[in-house]
């Protein structure tokens, strides 16, 4: 460690030792013989004749002060490093930080090796992209011939488009895909740009989102498919009022049989489930069951209440 003259002077005065003695052992390199020789030479230049024992005595008297000085300097360096102001972010870095804050997940999954993510801001109106580049990483071990897989997930997003998509009322994600750009094409239908993961790789896609009400959204590859899903949902809602909730109606809503069985299990319906699903139950009875369990827990149960006309 290199010591400043001001440090040596301050410490020597505080410890009551000679400044020259402290300076000698601070700059001697730490070896015993080297420090003794340096101390005797320094004393001789100051007109003081000394023996090895006398030089050693002066060194031992000054050593605690040297240790204290080293500790003080270390504490000061640690304090300055903790309180040091971080360098200002560039405009691009600030934009990337805002993009990642607005996205509740980023595309791509972790690989066995080093996995990194790179976001590139783009201008408003440009198409978002996402891709994954893979490479061989380090070996699993010296005795294993196989290597880990490194990956970099690169994606590009417009911050302006992302903010505008959030302002439409669309959810941040639909079916696990992040909505990063949205444009309303007609009532209840949006053309959306999506980022997500497929087979662990970052992917971008364009789809059409249909608002099915009660917080439920349907993704279709075409606008026609989204319109079909929207109309089917509206017809099912009309038919369900004061009707029986059965398997045919659940299929019209787009609910699968396994999901309905899980719902029955959660609400304590365990006997003759298949027959009950096929036969159905009055929507008002299902509404009473949901309320006994503390009210609707998700958008699906909200739809059931709406079918009973009580939502």
C-alpha cells in the first residue's frame, strides 16, 4: 500500500512517534532485514548512531501506528466507494431501463451456460423483433466432453409504442406473450405485436386480440379469427343468462373439460363430476356456490356470475 505524506504526518502526530520513523517502515517494503537497514540509514542521516537493537525498538514502537494508518485508509476507501455517485446513464440506457420496467417479463429462457439479454430501442412504428443466438460455452467438467450452451436473447422494442399499448387497456401479457405494440382495428379487436419464448428462444409474432370480457382475451392469428372468437363469446353470454351451465356452454366459452374438473375439485364437487358437467347446473346455483367460497377468485368465476345475471 502506498501512503501519502499527509497520512503519515497525521498518524505520527496522533500516535506520538517520529514522522521519519513511521515513514521508513511505511516505505521499506515490509521485510525485517530491509526495514532494519533502512531505519539505521535514516537515523545515521539524521546524525543518530544506533545499534540493531535500538533500530528494532524504534520500528516496534512505530508499527502500531502503521497498522492504524492502514485501517483508517481502508475504512475511508470503503466509505467513499459506497457513497460514490454512479455514472449517469446514457439516453439509450435509460430507455432500455424504462422498457424493461414496463414489461413484466422479457423473452427467452435461461440456458445451461451464460445467458444474457440485449434490448435495442427502436423508433415508434418500427416492428419489434426478438431472436436468440446460441454458442458453445465451457465444458461441464474436465472429465465430460459435452459443453454448456451460452445464449444471448436480443429484442427490440419502441418505448413509445409500449406506453401507447398500456394506455389501450390491454393487459401487459396475453397467454404468456408480452404486448409491446397495439392498434385497435375495430370494436373489441386489436392488432398486437408480441414478444415471448418458444422452445426457450426469444420470438416475436403479430396476432389479433379479441376482448371476451371479464378480463379474458383471445389471441388469433388473423383478424377474422379474432372476430369469430368475439362473436362466439357474445352469443354464449346471451345464451347463458338464466340457463344451465353445461359442457356445451363451457366449450362455447373456450373452456376445456380438464379446467372445469379442476374447478369442481376446488369447490368440493367430487361425486359424478362427468355426469354433472354433461347435465349442467343452474347458473344461479353456481353463483351461490362461488359466493359461499368468498366471491369470484378469477375472471372465469366472474363470467359464471355474469351468466347468472348477478355480476
